[in-house]
C-alpha cells in the first residue's frame, strides 16, 4: 500500500483564462497534502492541509474566492470525516472564517457534536481562539462580478454555476491505511441566505470508512444529496467494484435518476485512487510515490516528478 | 398494496408517568395521517400531518416540548423527502416556528434548495407568510426542568438524553405507491448553540425513494450520521431484505460499529412496514386498512379498530 492524497478543485466548466490557475492550485494543494503524509502525518492532517490551501487560493469557490449569496455575502460549508472511527465534523453557513475546513475539524475534535451552523459555529470559533476575518477579505472582484451578473432579471444562477466551478475537496490514505476526506465550499452562486448544500451533509459531501474507502464530491449539491453520492459510491466499493468503476456507477446513477452532474475523488484503503466527473471539466491532482498526477479535461492525465519544483 | 402511515415518537427510555401520553400521542398522529390518505391525500401530505400533530404535542421533543440548548433556547431541525422524484426539504437550527416540518416542506416546494439554516430559514418563513411564535410558547416546564438539571456540574446530557426521548417522525405509502418520510426534532438536551444533528441530514434523519421505500430515524444523532442509517437500511431493502430485517440489520450495525442506539420506522412501496428499535422503548403507531397498531416496549404490539373513537 502506498500513501496517496487526491485533490479536486470543483467540477464544471472552467473558463479558459482561469484553467492554468486551477491546474496550478490543485497541484500545489496535492503537493502540500502529500508533504504532510511524507512527514508521517495522518490522512486527516493531509486532507485538511490540502483543502486549506485551496480555501486560501482565490481561484476556487471556498474560503477566499467563495461565491456570494443573494445578499452579496459569503456563507461557507465544510466537512471532514475520519475513516478510523467514522468521526466527522462539519460547519454550515459560517461567515468570516478564513479556513472553514479547520473549524470543521475542531467541531470533530473538540465537541460531542458533528455539525455546528451559522452564528453558533462562529461562537464556537471564538471560543476556540480561531480569529475571524473581515467579510471583504473573502470576496474577490470575480465573485462580486458574478454575483452582480446573476442579480439581473432573467439571470439563471443555477445554469451559471453549472458552467463554472463548485466545491473543493480531498481524500487521502496514510501509511497506516487510515482514510479521510475533507470538502469545503462557498456553495451556489446567488443562493438564498442560510442555504446549506450537500457539502456538510455526511454521505453526500463526503464519506470515509477505513473498511471501504473515502470520497469527496463536487457538482450540483441539490442532486448530490438526492443520491447521497459519496455513500452510494462506497456501497459499490463494498460490493467489489474498483474505486474507478464505483465512482462512474455513482455519477451515472446521479445523471440518469435526477439529471445531475458532478465529480468525485475516491480512494480505497489499499491506496487505489480515482478522479471521475460527468461535467466537462474538473481540476484534480493526486500525489503518490514519486509522481504528481493531474488533469482538467476528460481523459487528460499529466504527470510530473514530485521532486520537481512547484 | 394497502396505504399505510407509520409514526415514531422517539426512541429511548420513556418515564412511566409519560408513557400513556406518549402512546396516545403517536396513536392520534397515526390516525390523523391515515385520515389524510383516506381522503385521497398523498403520502407527503400524510407524513407532514402526522408530524405536525407530534410537534404540537408537548410530550414530544419537537416543536412545542423541544429540549433546550445550553443557552436555554429552542432550536429545531426537520426534514421531508418525497420518494417520487427524490425531492427533499429541510431546516436546521430554526427558532420561533411552531411546525418546522411544514417549513421544511416549503423549502422543498418553493425554493431551488434542499436546506435552509438558522436566521436564513426564519427569513424564508417570513417571506412565505409563516407566522413566528414567541420563543416561550415552545418551552414546557418539563424541558426547562431538564435543562436546569443538566447545567449542574457533573451532569451528563448525552446519557440523560439517551434515557429519555429523541426525534419524532413518520413514513407513509399512498394509494399510488408513492412513499414519503418526515422527521422533526428539538435535538440533543443542552446542545451547543447551532448544533445540527442527524435529522436534517438526508440519508441519516430520513430517506424516501419510490423504487425502494422510506425510513424515518430516531436515537443518538451523532451515531446515526456515522452510518447514514436511513440510507443504509434502504440499501439492505434494495438487496432483497424485508423492511423488518433491513431495519434490524441497520440498527445492529450502528450498535456494533459505533455503539449507538436508536429506532426506525420503515415502509416499502408495497405497503409492508416495520417499527424497530435497539433502545428500551420507542413510542410507535401504524394505521393500515381498518386497524391501528401501536406499542412502546420491545415486543409490544397492540391493536384497535380505526373505527373506534380516539
């Protein structure tokens, strides 16, 4: 078994002028997560590190760079799950937090609960000494421009979102065979205040079980929850499917049953991994042994040595 | 196929002095839900009616009678799911609403989202003309007494909750073979502000799919989410298990894997139904053909004619 970290930066159509930044962002996040594994860190440490990097990167819809709700505000959802004991932590509709994924991990580690929402999540952050950031620090010119476009009469934020990018996430297996997942998002473009999507919903935004594997999902949240996509894929793995076949079965079922598109990164405890998507594109990267794998378009699979500079 | 509605009033230990009220409450809710089916209403109409009755009944932990959070406030979670198109709606950490289950249904029917949380959910309620009620109107002397007890040094709210009662919920099949589920709760005793449990999490608090069946769950929320209990039971049904065997398999797995106890009501589209629990008690009732079935203790199965007065 070889430790691995696999990262996704959102499924959808990535505008050409943003594609290089998306590729660079997921590669950098996968390298950062893999560096944690190489230092002997756990799969949970690795996925939180990788997703934190994507939250800090303004080219992705999570943390800084999140899409705005109908009121022009950032409200974020995030989840982590540890396959060892099926522990999980999540936050929903949280504001003014630079790294919601780290707050989700604190919910798992420091409370008897699995999810905190809205002001209660912020209150918990303060009690843990997590500093809050100014709301504007999470808003980019690009997200403000898209928000304004979608306030126009006749705008269709759902279509607009499907054409752009979704959630970010990561899965990993460490040297001890523990699996973990992490998923973080700013949600749907111009969503209602307080809208919670699939991301913080266990089994939809992600799932991790050392006996089966781990999945992080991205795509149309309201479709992902209808089929509990992450858990569905792991049921297929339990029944003997490879991570690749199980991911394709889950995505095909979501498309045929509810018409939804998305993408996933999946691992099993043996270190097999897959990145699959039914959208036009998904920025992804995986680091294992000495090689960084990455891609953006269907069928694209590039590699470089992990020894090469970033 | 015979239409049916099955109701649960929470799994746990029900104090003796409250057992008659619990029995009467679930029987009355099942009758109300079944009256909707008899009038030609849908399974969704039936489960929302049954759960609304339990929310209005101060003997159950949902709506009026909800447990209080650590700050002495009521924050409620609810979900509905329609098996026809896998549509769902949920609210989490909502305040000052008499019937969160009806608000969850409005989220499903009137928005493009599946879950609204906290103040965003209240804002949506106002926009729909749902009247807000004074916070005190949802608080009973009993819930205030239990809150105070569990503020004491050395109190263990989790154990205290396991000894009492959880969520309420219902599943139904209508004359057209459509299945639906509804689950509503005040959550965990003395929970943190903003704590969201299993109830509004699709696949955990409930799931409904016309091709398989419907489940509503109750019990220790942080265990239920770890095994996505509702979806897990329906995977067993998909693989040929009866609703009863599938429910037992799901509950046994939750107990052995994560040490959690709970209860479920389950139906399949053919009108087969089961009420199963791993706790000491669960108040339940089911109405089908001319008979009301009900019970509270393991193995207890009483019946009366639906023609009899309430």
